[in-house]
């Protein structure tokens, strides 16, 4: 079984250059109140041309939404690659703000 890096898929998800192609996308959105602060969650599941399925979830509250690198929770999770000869590593990656996510991608791009 071949291995591939999760950041390759994240680059495609964030509309950067990439070696893979998204063939199907499913989006879910939720919102709720947590101690009088409105929380928004968006989960998008991406199906790639090689059979890999990855979900990117982003959770953000209204309290920090105006800050450039305000706290939010971003998670990439490999849901399935049963129909693919590719093992994606790591299987899960989380960030506590978008600046850390960008740094991770920039680090691997160099």
C-alpha cells in the first residue's frame, strides 16, 4: 500500500495547488449557544479521485471571529480510504487557529 501525506489533501481543500482532485463534496453547518456565545461549525467532506475521503471541520465562535488569528478549531480527519490503495498519514490533524494551519501548509510546501 502506498502512503501519502495529509497536507497534500489539505492544499487541495484550501484551493491551493495539489496533486489530487476533489470529485464530490458534502457540506453540513450547525450553530448553537455556548454560555451566551454563538458557535458556528462547518464540516465539509471531500471525496478525492483516488478514493480517499477527508472531512475538514471548522468551529468558530462570534467572540473571536474578528481577530486575524483568533481562536477557532480546525480538524482534518481521514474518514475512509477503503477504495484506495493509499494510506494517508497522519489520519487526523487539529489546529487552534487558522495561522497554525497556514504555517503547517507553508512548512510542508517548502
